[in-house]
C-alpha cells in the first residue's frame, strides 16, 4: 500500500490477481471509496505481484515481485501518474559492468537529498504462492530467492550499483537524521542486518549484525527505524519476536530488548515520537501458520524505552476482517482536521 503525494488516495495491490486498487481516503477517511482498479499491470509492464507503492510528486512507483513470462523473480518497477495512467517501466538490472545481479525486486526506498533510490529482492510468484512448509523442503525452490540490492540514480531512474546481499533482503529504511547517509535492511533467510552507506563517490553494503539464531530461521520480515535514526525495531515471523537494536553506531547495531508479541508477527510501525509501536500478524496467505498459531491481529503497544506494554488489540479473525498485513499512517490528514 501507499499514499499519493497529496495523501488523498491510497493505492493497494493484489499479489494473487496483480490488480491495483485506488481508494479515495481523503474525502472521508472513515469510509474509503474504491475509485479505480488497474487491471493491466502485466500487459503494460510484463510484471506481476505489485508489492511496494512509493509516491513521488505526481507519480506512483510500484515495486513488483515477479514477471508475467515465467513467474520467476526477475522483475522491475512500474510507474504511474496520480490518475492511474501508466508512464514507464524499469527492469531490475542483471548486469552492471562486470557485476552480475539477479534482477529480483521487493522494496523501494528513496533518499532525495542524495538523489538515490534503493531496491531489494525477494522471490518469484511461483514461490510466494506455495505452502511454506513444502517450499523450505524444496532445495531447488530455495535457491530462487534474491541475493542483491540495487542503488539507482533517482532523477534518471538508472541503476548505478549492484550490491551482493545474500539471503533475500526485504524492507529498506533510510536514516531520517539529515546528517546521515545510510540505510539498513534485514535478510529473511540469513537473519542479518545489512548497512548500505555512502563511501566517497561509491556506496557499499556490508553485514553489521545478527538477528536471533539464524540456524533456527527466525525469518526477519519487517523493520522500523526511529525518527532520530538511533534505534531499530525488527519483527521475526517464525518465533513471533519483536527486537530492538541500538543504532547509535550503525556499523555495529546491538540488540538491547526482545519480547514475543505474537505466535506469528509481520509488520511493525511506530509513532513519530517512538512511544507507540504497532504490530500485525500476517505474512502471506500461503505462509501463515495453521491452527492456534494462525493469529490474525493488529496490536498496539506503549514503549517507555524499557518495556513494551500492550495498549489494545483488534482480533481480525473474530471481527471477520481477513488477514492483518500492512499498515500505513498519514499524519497530514490528522493535523488538518
């Protein structure tokens, strides 16, 4: 999901049908209205599995997970205008000079002050539509996960560098501190934190920390950086843990807190002041756990710097709301009313 630059419209994508749905949330946030359905993503771009929506002035960048030809991981970015008109497509590179890439995609993160964009990688549609239990036992399928990130020239929308980041790097978060020039990501399969940092004219990516016990595949799925860039929340799906890392030195993050916040957890977001943390439970329909472990919730916690204390919960199963996956907050609408 993603808001347009004016925060009036919310864009959301369907992984199964590859349709893009545009909702008017500005007119009445309590009753969002579907105003447009874009059903020709594959026909226009050759991509399927819209995942990340990143708004720029007058444009919406759509990061995708797969391609329509073979449902593999090679994919790219589709660009639309705010009215839903298709503008352009940009393939994730598989070669830059003598550096090879895998062409896989997942998240998009932009640092406008540095004129750079980062993309990460995941896997193709054939994998994310499979049952997780069967997938992890399939050696051939497990080799079809992305192991790269790409640095782009934002204005030119041209790739500049390919980084080797083994283990499927997922969410990317830039430090919001204006004096910083670095971003951080977590790898799903290898449970590592990686730092992407400017080094003169070039940029570099390097492993800087371990998340939990990688041998048990805790599966890091989402991260949330504090407003000052000094701390990082990390959710791991398999063990239901929420961890906090001190990022005072981003070259050496240190875990200072951990708590099990669910039997399975996915997305994590926090308030601007860092005093509230929000967590959802669903990863993918085919990957969520079964039985009593298949919790579907949105939980809010108070954070006093030492302990997470639950504030409230919305039980999505009880309320028949489906699966609790992504969250998007818009401060502009709240401040204007």
